[in-house]
């Protein structure tokens, strides 16, 4: 490493070390989560070695080294994504599209995070070290926030998600959300790296100041969280809720198993645990897999059968996944598709429907769609590709969406936000519904596309973060597992096994109180993004800014 030029073949062991530590700490691993606080140390060490080398294309080496670390981490943690994408697109062209779409979570996320570190090394040449570190945190948070908000969104690997398996340590997410966790992890690594440097530079002397600062930054939030966790008490506002897991193979769900047979399974499971005082039955995503016309829903036979099931449960409401369709005169949305009649368009939706013992019906259309699978990214820009994807089965850009989060109210006044699958990654989105009156969170999903991989476990664990951020119970109904109830502290109170046909019931506590995070949303991410833009203005300046 003392040669005049440092090449990627000399830096890859450091990149691999950081990637391994990040993967080992990542869900579904739980007790290894604290490794996130040191996982970036090898990367910081090698970046400094690159910086001190007297010659070579340092910027390129930085980018390749950091890029290798983040690409390996992302790929090792979410390799199962390719299973889900490939299951939708078949044939040669389908495989090509699957590989292309897979670049969104695997490659694009890694590029964004790598860019944050590359910008940090550039900023470090022009500003005092403390300001460069502030820039790094800002760049990193900004890139994560970008990957949550644009049309290529995939916030699965947001660094703050990493402590989902050790939720007792992060009860303070009710103030900051997951971006508080990202900042905590990054600054922990920075402080420990500076401590490491101080120890190496002060032979025979103990650098107490950086050691104390590092330990305080790590220990104090954990101590506060454990104290909060131990002291937290839920207000008694009970409601009986049932979640159903029909365990229907997703590859048979839309073909060999009829809708009638699926309804038989759903109603029998619901009746097996339903009570006279049950307030909500929750069925999974696309539990009713037929394209129901929303305007004609009251005459739809599956709707009538589901409503008939509710008759013995006078106060109960049913939330079910549904595939639905709406017809328009004229193109009224970006996702609307034409028919043979040039004046008529339609949208099909991944829908949550609320059915009651009354004519009242409520719909919510899934808003956060998986890019490249459920929605064509940047539809105005890439609208010319729609016919190409239509030839591949119509899976890409196939769904319509709504612009705002949904909230359902039962006849007894209980407010619940329906969250469909992938949407459970958006804390601020769910927070908006809580702000509007949601007293608990109903997650409906179909995780069977991923198979028995870590994907299903990660998805469940991320729901714990939503419970902590909003201090709301989560009732999770999954078609093929894992279904669960999660309390306001983030504890999984009940859960099903994978690939098991079952139903669970629980008396959950409703909550009307609003957490600081619900009130302010992803404020830290917005501040970080603004700061990142400000730091970008510094980069063109040639002379170093003096402290």
C-alpha cells in the first residue's frame, strides 16, 4: 500500500470487510446489528490510504472501492429481489427485463451511496475535517432520501433500517424516524475511526477525549432507548382484530385455484377465530384476485359473498386486498390505458377494500409501486416504452395509483390505515395517515413471490419500525407468511409460521396520541438534503476553506 499508485486490487480486501460486516449486521440478523456501528471502519481506513498516496487516479479508486463495498452489501442482503422480479417476467426478453430492473436495488442504490463517499473525499480536500464529515452525513442521507422519493425508489436498504431486529435499542425513532438511525450509525463509525487514528498516532498515550466521545455517542441513545422501552405503557383502548393467512401459492393464486375456492379458505379461517366483538378482519394483498369494477362493486359476486360472511359479526369491518378496475371517459391519469374505443380508458389497481354490514364501501389504491415491476419509472419520459413492456405480459407500468395515503373508519369510529406490501417501508407516508386519524396500521402483503428467503423476514421486521415511529399497533396479514401482531413498542406479540394456513387474533390497543416523528415526518432527511446541496456549492471552489 506504500506504492506510488494504489490500485483497486490492493483496496478490495477493505471493501470486502466493510461489505461483510454490513451484511452480517443486517436483518434478518438481530443481535449482530451493533456491528453496523463499526462496519464502515475498513472503508474509512482504505479511503484515507488512497488519499495519502502520492500518485494515481484517486477519485476513480475511491469510487471503485466504495462501490464494491456497497454493491456486495446490497446484493448479499437482498439477492431474493431477483426471484420476485423474475417470477413476473418470463421468457428471454423477460429475463433481460428482470436483470435490468434488478439494477435498481442492487446497482443503483450502491451507486448513490458510493457517490456520497466520493463527494466526501472531494470535500475533504477543500474544508476542515469536521465540515467534510458533516458533508458526508448530509450526502449519505440525501442519497437515501432521493432513493425513497423519486420514481426509482427502493428504500429497503436505508441504513437506519438495520436495527429493526434490535428494536429495544431504537425506541427514539419515535422522534427521528429511520434517518435518525442512519445519522447515528454514520457518526458512530466516524468517531470510532477518529479514535482509531488517535490511538495509532499517540504511541504510549491514551486518547481519552475521542474514546469518551465515541462511547457517549453510542451508549447514551441506547440507554435512553432501553429506559423508554422498559417504562412504556400502552393506554387501554382495546379492539379485537383478526388477521388471516390463507397460504395460497402465488403461482396458483391467479390460475389453478379459483376465486371461489380462495374465498372458502378465507371465510373458514376467519370464522375459526372470529368473536362477537371482533372489530376488524384483515385479509392479505389480492385476497380477491379478480378485476372488480369499482363502479359496479355492489353487484360483484365476490363482494356480496364477503359481505354475507360479515353478517354474524355485527360491528365488524373487513379489509381485503382486491384487484380492481376503473373506467374513464378520456385519459384522466398517467397510468390510464386505452381501449379499442379511443374515448375510453381504464386503470387497474392493487387495492385495499373495506366492506361493512352496510352499503358503505371504501377503496384505497396502492400508491408506492415497485419501479419496473408495478410501475414504469418516469412515465412521461418513458411512455414510448409502454408497448414494449405490454408485450412482456403487461406487468411493467400495469397499475394505477393514488397520490395520498388512505385511511378507513369502521362503523364504530376506529381509524386504520391500509398499507399494501412495499408501502410499509415509508414511515412518513404512514405517518401522514396517522396524523389524519389512523389508530392502528393494517399491513396486507403477499410475500410468497420471494420464496423462503430473508426477504419475508426483513419485510416483517421493518414493520416494527413503523410501530415505534407512530406508536401504533401493526396488524399484518400475509398470504403466505409471515402474519403477525406488533405492539406499540415494536414487539412481535404473535406471528405465524412460513407456509402455514392459519388465522391469528389479538386484542390490540388503539392510540390517538401523536409522536414527534408523526408530526414532523422525515425532517432530518430534508435538512440533510438541503445541507448536501449547500456542500455541493463548495466543491467547485479550488482553494481550501480555512477553519
